[in-house]
């Protein structure tokens, strides 16, 4: 007796697409932009400090706020991506066996 097989990631109908290359390229581009952004804020610090009349301590607060916002959104973005990945992984189980 043949049982219907559940859909799996290794089945021929689930062949990998080229979209993964776009995702990796996009992630690399974002990492480069974020690196450049961090370098730019440190290079602009003397000019910002002079224009706004900020002390070195106040500039430290500016850098801390920048870093804190950067890290908080990195955590939020990672959590959101994980939830999407888990929802996508559960989708074939909810659809039932492929006939």
C-alpha cells in the first residue's frame, strides 16, 4: 500500500530558485551601507560637534544613541525575520499531504 508523501524541501517540485542570490546580495549591500554609515558619523563628529556646540561628553551621548538605535533595530529585524521563517516552515504542514 502506497502512502501519500508529504511535501519536503528535497522533492523535485521544491527546486531552489535564484532568489536566494538576490537575498544574499541585498544583505551584503545593507552590511556595507551600515559600515559606511558608522564610519561617516565618526568622521563627521568634529563638524557636528562644532556646529551644534556639543562637548565631547555630549558627542558620546550622540554616538551612544546611534549605536543603541542600530542595535535595537537589528534585534527587532532579526526577530521579525525569524518569525517569518518559522511561519514559512510550518506552511506545508498545514496544507496536508501532497497527492
